[in-house]
């Protein structure tokens, strides 16, 4: 089998790329011009790895890269917009997915495995989730057999989410927006890689959408406590910041890249992000349920 992979140099993409190689699947990784050496250098093993120079918005380059591929895994997405550089949710999530699908049709690809996001829905509060849902609709109406995954926040070696929170937990007082009771369902990158690779050949998964989370929903406050326990800090002292006080700060600072949160991220955080059906994934695919605490203990440093 030969698979065309977008987003293969990112945090999730590296995990999926490694699992594809372990499975003996030839992987054609889309890379931007000038990034070839970096992507190849990131690989532990380059056997079965091919690089295809191109761009989401250069259709001929996508068609060339997909020639001879049986399937596409499309991971590219953004969590933060940079409008001055043309990096927006509609352009990357919707237009980018439309181009990948058109290239897949022209290359006669037989299966399309798509990374969406938990919370994607038509009437979502955030533009992030709205555009993720629009991309799902394109995939479902493409005529190409598909599998769509909607992951919650993903953790694993080199992640941004847990490592950023760990820095906050190390402080004498850890800032918490609101009461910290909002629920998330963190899922291990290992689990995500498992299900994406199995989706390439699973008949049971075909033309379905899967919410993708860990074994259980846990509150943001408990996430901080579990990170504290791994760091050897049995009590995490929390400083709760009321949401009405936080919003003006985010409005003022979100335009600066160093500021860790945007209005979109704030909205998604406090509305919660957990699976309504957390059994379908584990009933369809063979993968371990990795609890958050033991999962982060394998890589988080004190």
C-alpha cells in the first residue's frame, strides 16, 4: 500500500508517519519547498518514506504527488490564524481540503482519511469548529470512500498542550480560567496513530465519523492535578481568573504570537471538549485505552 500524507512534519503527523512505516506502508509525505531536509532528518528511519514537494494550494503538485497512491491521510489544520499571511481557518481547513480532495479524485485515490476536530458542527460557536465541519462536508460529498476522525486534545512526546500546562503547574500559583470544571477528553497520540493507520483498510470504519478521545472525560482542574502528580507536586495551588476579566486581556493580546491563547481557543476551552460516544472508536478499532496520567508519565520531565 502507498499513502499520501499531509501534515506529516507536525506533532500528530510524526506519530502517524512512524506507525505507517512500522506497518510497512510506503508513505509519500507532502513537504513545502525547502523543507525536504528537515522532514527527512526528523525521521528515525527513512525506509518507505518518499517526499513530495508541493503546497495545499498548488493543485498540479498535489496530483503529481498522489500518483500511484491508494489512500490519502489529510492532517493539515491550524489552531491560530495569521490573516496577514493568508493563514485563516476558511483558507486552510476548507479551501485546503477542497484542493486535496480534487487532487485525490484526479489521481483516482480509493480512500480518504481525514483529521477533523471534536466539537466540529454546523452551528459551532468558534470559526475553528465551523470550518472543520465545512471540511467534513466536503469529504463526505466527495464521492471518495472516507473515514473522518474528530480528536479531542492530543498528548504525547513533544506536545504543546501538556508541556505548556506543565510550565504553569511549576509556578507557585497556577492560573486557571474560570472554575476549571469544563471537561476535556485527552487522547494519546499513540491511539490516534493506531486508528488512522487501521482506517486505511478497515471496512467497518468506512464512510463513518469517529469521535476520538481517551478513556474518560476529565476536568481541566483535574488535568492540572494529574500533571502536578507526575511532576512530583502533590498539590497544585490554583489561582482562578473569572472569565469576564480574562476576555479583555485576550482581546488586547491575541494578536501577539507569544501570547499563549486566542479568543477562539478561550471559547473552545470553556465550552468543554469531550466525546458524546466514546465507545464507538474502541469497538471499531483495536487500540489501547491510555489514561491521561499514566500516558503523560512516560514523557513528561520533572
